[in-house]
């Protein structure tokens, strides 16, 4: 209870939790598009590509204000993505290689600039830690307000261009045939994604930002086939992960928020993979078990019917051992007989013999012959 | 150059070649981002092995880390096989989770040890010569010894299984039909990538391992269609990036690994722009040339159509081209000039006549 009390009244925890929630919300919603367009790793590349933008923004303006640095990061992120698009369009280099090159080369260039700026070639002392892993604990209220403003703006644009972005995600050719410029929309969506990434860098850092794009969307995808619902769920999952990461971080010493948020969202994704109705692994396993059992019950019913047909009397009784030899697989028939008795289709005549009831014979005919 | 300068460049070159060789197969098999995933999760492997062994010096660390690389690959495959998410999303889910776990384990339980997440990500080549090893009475930097071993392993593996790798890369179905298990080759290759990443991250850091694996190989892919040549070129471009990066770093007094990645990017950019067959410039020039060739062929065909017909007097004039082929006057003049220079067309007081070679050109175009 004290933890929830702190969440409301402790300034640091409240700010960090709000910041992480905002980030999770925005990146979850916009990440859904990236996931559907099979661009899950774009976020990874963009966040790494932001480094030279941050350094150059500082070199040019001399200001360390988050707004300036965020702008630099955004410009570099978009530039990196455009380069990636150009390389895959105009050469036989595939998307994965283009991603890898932009990610590592931009990051390396940023590292070079940063160490050059500090006249200190030792990267470990370059204060890169914040950029790499984020520093959620240093978030201020005005940082969160900035994050919320940009994130809100991005989400607003997403809602305004909802129909177009949906087309872009599901049927590019159809969209183009309707006269929409799919390239412009691609750039718009990319820019929105950059906004989501840039506002997250301060909280969770470069390395883990990619998870905030992929994981909430992947989790949400399992629960629904509707885009609108998926986006709402992804935003919700992202926000929950953000708040829980911040709360767990406030409990233990030496645990930074970023990795905890990522572990939280990964756990949500794992649970979704297992439990989601229709797609989840456990759900599917239960379904298969049920349909297998159903098949076995039907087989016993049919076998009884076939046996009885050889005796002119549809209700002729037979021994369970006979049914067992006819059953397929290594499964016993006792459970199937019990199920059939419960349904009133089969009755036990004496110690070891079973017969169809009139309703059972009717059911078997309907099942085998149809109609 | 001092000894340590030479040593640093030597280490950088060995790392670059060791990375570029498996990188070629990553690029060809469209699994470049797997190197990103593996180079991050080796951190978890190192942490876990460290907890088991209790020492940061143990050579077991390399194997533990490489094993974690394989675990990463298997987890990605496993998640991919469920069909719940696509492969790229699977990569994007698995490696940040494992990496986060490693960061938390380090900060919670291994705070005092020389094991920082950022050290793994960034590396520092400049200090490599200080950590030395005595082999046969010779004192050489430890990372040079380790990376040379890994390079030998890579060369040995690729030479021994060249045929198998080639077949599995370009025609997985045929490879499977011949009884080569694509999965086995996949995992062997990924094991190689893991070991290389572990060895290299100490020198250049894990993010830049990606640069050295992918950029030279991708550049080589734009320069040749031959696998052996591509391997050689990737190694060569890797060395150029490494040594060039070193001098860039010296010049700017900046981080060596970062400069090497920048050089690798520049090398790729050069290949992307100026590759003789596949570069942007060559492509633009080819398109320009084809435009004129097409125009000359059209002209020749037009003239041949109307040769020896009553309408030839009208049809075979310069003015008529504007009408019939819808060419602008300046364009028509330029085409004519080029065609005359090539000897396809002769101008006889206002009317145009095909030469023999012009007729051959038109006929060839028709037959095709």
C-alpha cells in the first residue's frame, strides 16, 4: 500500500512513473504500425541513429536543453531512415543489411563526434551512459510535460491520418490506386515513430528503446484482430509496463528503470503469447486437447454403431474390450464411455457390456451419414 | 609509428577480417540483424558464466558468451516458429529482454567487478596493447592472440565447408535435398558469429561489431557476383575501414571504434555510389546511354519502314521526325547527330538515308 501511496505523493516516483507511462503509451500505439508493417527493428536502428543528431545539436547550439537535443535526435533518426529506404530502393542490399549498416555506422559516427568534442578518446568516460541506458531517475516534471506534448501531438496526427495509415499498413497498392501518396505517408509514419523514440531516449535509453516499440505491439496483436483495439491495448500494455518498471525500481537499490520496464513489457508479451484466446499457445493446446477428446468420443460411438449393425438390433450390447481394440491411439475408452453415458447416448447393460441408447443410435446415424 | 600503434592497427585489421567473413553469409542470408541481437546478448552469457566460474579472466567466458549467442538464435527461431510474430519482431523481443536481464544482474550482484554494460557496448581499442600475453617467449597483446585464433577458426570453417555454405545460402531447398541439414549449417554459422562477436566486442564494442560484420560485406555484395571474390573483397574493405578508421581517430583525437565504424560506413557509401556495375552513378549513366540508344534504334526502324516506298520522300526528313516520333526539334537533332557519328544514318540534301550498319541495327531490334 505504501508503494501506491508513494506513487501518488512521492515527487520522484510520480514523475518517473508518469514519464515511463507516457513513453509506453506513445511507443506502444505507434509501434503497432511498425509491427504490422514488419519494421519492428526500425526502432532499434532509429534510436541508435539518433546519437550523432544529439551530439551535433549540442555542437551547433551549445545548449543541453532536452528540447534541442531531442530535435537533433529526431532529425538524425529521420535522416537515417530515409538513407535506409534509399539504399534498399536503389541497390540489391536488403532491408536487414541496410538497418544494420545505418544503426552501427550512425552510432559509431556519433561516438566519434562525442569523443572528438570532449577531446577524450575514451568512450567509457564520455557520459554516454545516459544515452545508452537512459536515466529515468533524473526526469523532471517539465521533461514529462514535454514528452506528453510531443507524444500527444504524434498520437493526434495518428488519429487524423487514421484511415491513410491503416491503408499503408495493410494494402499499400490499394492505397496507391486510390491516389494517396504512399511514400509521403510512409515518411509521415516514420516521423511519428521517430517522435515516439526520441521522447523515450531519456527514460530507457537507446538499447532498450527498440523493445518499447516491438513488445507492446506484439503483445497486443495476440489479443485482437482489430487495428483500433490493438493500438489501444498496446498503449495500455506500454503504460502498465512503464509504471510497474518505475515502481519496482523504487523498491530495490541499484536497479535502473529502463531495464525493468523492458523486463515488465517482455513479461506481458510472454503472457500474451501463452494465454491470449485464439492465438495463445496454452489456449491452442487446450483447444487441440478438447477436439482430440471429442474425436475419440465420436470414434467410440461410431464403433458401437457399426458393431450393433451386424446384429439387426441397433441397441445390441458389446464388451468394452472389443471397443478398446477398435479404438485408435494409446488412449483408454473408459473416459469416452463415461462422456457418452453422461450425454445419454450409451448405457451400461451389465458389468462389462455397453449398448447404444435410441438417442445414441440416432446421433451416430446423423454423425456418420449426415443430415 | 610506435610498436603500440602498429599493434593497435594489427588488432583492428584482424578483428575486421574476422568479422567480415561470417558477415558475408549474414548479408547473403538476410540475417544481418541477428549479429545485432547476438552482440548484445553475449553480455548475459558473460555475466552468467562469471557467476558460475567466479572469475573475469577465465577462458570459459568466451564459450559461455558464445553459447548465449546460440541460445539467442534458438529463442528467436522458437518464437518465430510459433507463428505468433514475424522474425524481425522475434529478434526485437528477445535481445532487449536478455540484455535487460544482464544489466540488472550486473547492477544487482556484480557491482564491484570490472564488468560494465557500457564497456561491452563501446569497447576501447586504445588500451588493448597494455593487456599482454606471453606465447613462446613472445609478448603479444592478449586481444591480438584471441582474435587471431578466432580468425583462424573462421577461415578454417569457411574453407572446409565452403561448398556446403554456398549451397545452403543460395539454394536451401537443394541443400536439404542433398542431405545437408540447413538447420545445422545455420547454427554452425551462428556459433561462428557468436564466437567472433564475443572476441571482437572487447576490442571494438558490440555495436561496432555489427558495423564491421555488415558494412564491408554489403559493400562487397555491390561489387561482385562471385562468393569467393565477395569474401576476399569484404576482408579487404574491412581492413581498409579498420586502418583508415585508426588514422581518422588519430587525426581527430576521437574514439577508435567509432571512427572505424564511420570509415566502414564511408566505404559502403562509396560502393553504393560508384560500384562499376551496381552503383547509383553507373546506374544513372546506363539509363542515360540507354535513352540515346533507344532513340537511335527507333530512328533506324522508322527509316527502314519507309525505305523504298513512295512516301519515303516525306517520311525520311528531319522535320517529319518531330511529327511522327513526337520528338522535340532539339532532341531530334541530337539523335541524328549521334546516329550520323555512329554511321547509322546519312544525310543527303534534307532527306535521311540508312547505311548498312543502320539497317543491321534496325533488323536486330526487330528480331529481338
